[in-house]
C-alpha cells in the first residue's frame, strides 16, 4: 500500500481518535467523565481496525482466504459489536463541539439516510446481503483484483457493522430507527444467524474450490486450498453465529431487567395506593 493510498485512510482514523479524545476532555471538564473501560475498548477497537486495514494483516488477507474472512469477521462483527456496546456517540458528539454545523442540510440529509439504513429490516438484509454478495465467486474475484473495489469491499464491512450493531445494542438508537421492540431486534438477530450459518456451511462443505484467485496468486503460507477454504468457511459460520447468540442474550437480559423494573414500580405503586 503506497503512502498516497494510505494517507486518506490514516487521516480518517486520526480524526476519529482526536474527536473521541477531545470529547473525553470536554465531558470530564463538564463533570461527566467517560468510564475508563469504555474509552479503553473504543481505542482498542479503533487500533485493531487500523491494523486489519492498513498493515501486513491486510497483505495476508489479500492472499489467504481464511485471513480475508478473519479480516471481515473483525470489521463486520467483533469490533463494530464492541463499539456499539460501549456507545461512544455522545463522546464523539462532544468532540465535535457546539460550533459544528449539525443542522445544515447536508448533515441533516446524511442523518436521514443513516436512519433509513438502520431500519431493522433494511439493516438486517444489508448485514447478510453484503456478506453474500462479496462471497459470490465472480464478485469476490473482481474485488480481489480491482484495488478500488477491494477498498470498497473492506470499508463496506466496517460501515455496515456500524449500522447494524447499534440498532441491536443501543436502546436509544433502536427507538429512533423503528427497532424499539426487543422482539424485533431478536428476530433480526435470528435471521442473520440462520443466514450466516447457511453461507458458512456452503463454503465449508463445498467439494469445489470456490475461490481460485488465492491459488493463482499464490499463498504466502504453506496451506492447502481445501484447508484454507474450510477455515474460511468456519470463520464465516461459527464466530458470527456465536456473536448473534450473545447479542440476543444481551437484548433478552435487558428486556427482563426492564420488565422486572416495571413490575417493581407497579407493586410499589399499588402498595402506596
């Protein structure tokens, strides 16, 4: 990756890092400091995302199928899941400052577009659809041979994860995009779980070599095409399915806590009356 290609991407990460850091300082000065472990997780996710996109890791992802799948597992699932879990939005908003022109029409239009993309039906279909599209062998071949398309593929995974997981894990965002019901979010997770299992199983148990580009270009490690494809299929199948289950358990546990809180309020209200 040349300096000319790496500079814009590095600038994006630097801007996000500096925005969160400024937000931390401003919230601390206002008397509402960010919990340390939330900041640590956010910075760690930002660092790992940069490693996955801009270091030797990305080189291996271009020549080994299971490393490619590990790269997308990080970008599309694990890192964006953790970012949504620590909910850095208020910190980043504070980092922008009061003078940032949030209400001019380009930002309002962008906000409207993001809300439409985070609708549970749209977000769920996109979450699975992008995985499926980029894994269609001819599309995958084109993405690996065309550098702008390759960059688009990787960043679409990261951005899509940032659209899906907050809709699932952030109650305030979920309410704004039509996913306020806990049941809707669990159904979205079950849909994505089943689809990921199916896609991963097809790759894992396929008797044909689906992605010959890695054989043609040569693998930097001594691994057979069959084993490479099996490992890639497993990474597409099992970890994402486990994360969907974990997310569903989080959503259900939050529902049960809220239901218990409502029941306690009702009982106390009844006793007072």
